[in-house]
């Protein structure tokens, strides 16, 4: 893990929530360990300008009956000091989720953004609500 927030989120907030559920969680937040990266852009008038790669912190996955990935919540944990720098990528992820869901023809992706300004319990509750809403659990 790159931060104490990531470690705390994994150990105390998300892992206990998925125990016994048909869900998998993966730490993805190190660009040297993963190939799942998103090329991010920002709107500039009628076009788009590349702003860099984004490596999400966690992927929460549900597989279908054939063991194929069916649905994914992309989760970003962010310290308050880094929130402003992440703003453009956060906005782009809303667009990315929408366009990819449109391409797949169903809500395959969701994006959950959690800051350290929330308490551990608030992050846990937001994560639980995202699980219930997106995975219908």
C-alpha cells in the first residue's frame, strides 16, 4: 500500500464488508503492479486534452456464473491534501464510467471516491451503500 489510508481502508473498511459475499477486492494502486490504468482527459471546448494516466487504488469485482468479470466498482481513496490535484481525473472518471457502461449495454462499472476527511465509519457506510446499490446485495 502507498498510504496508511489505503491500508486502513482495505483492512478495516472494505475487507470485512465483503467477507462471505461473492465479491473480490484487489489493491490496484501501484502502477508497477497493475496493467489496469485509465488514460484521462479533460474537456477543452469541443475537444479533449490528455491529462495523464490514472491508477485506481482498488477494484471491487463481482463475477458471473461463467467466472467472467461482470461488474466492477473502481475505488479511489484520497488524502485531503491530494484532492485538488485529483479533481480533473475524478471528473473524467464519471465520463469514463458512463461511456463504458453505454458500450457494454449495462452498468458494468461504478466509481467510488473516498477522502480521508470522512471518518472510517463514514467511508465504511459509503462503501456498504455502493455495494448494496451497484451489486444489488
